[in-house]
C-alpha cells in the first residue's frame, strides 16, 4: 500500500510539473516560508537581547572606567 501511495504522489507531482509549473513553485515557496518564519521568530528575539546586553555591558564598562579615572 505504501508503494502505491508514493507512486500516486509522484504521478500527481510529475503531471502538475508538466502542465502547471508555477503552482509547484508557489507551493515550494510557501513551504520554505512556513519553515523560515518560525525559525526567525525564535532566533531574532534572542539575538536582539544578546546584542542589547553586549551594548549595555560595553558602555557600562566605559562609564565605570571614566568614573574610576576622575
């Protein structure tokens, strides 16, 4: 049964590719964006917080050094 299902999927994709290539390309782009958007939404906030921490630490160290000198 599994071979028949895979064969049917391959058959439909090959016929769709032959006659309707833009549909396959749109589906492919939707799959890629469906994977990338959640990954970016996980990665971006942590990156922003890390860069903010780095920025604050760097500038606080400079302020502490200037306070120690004066």
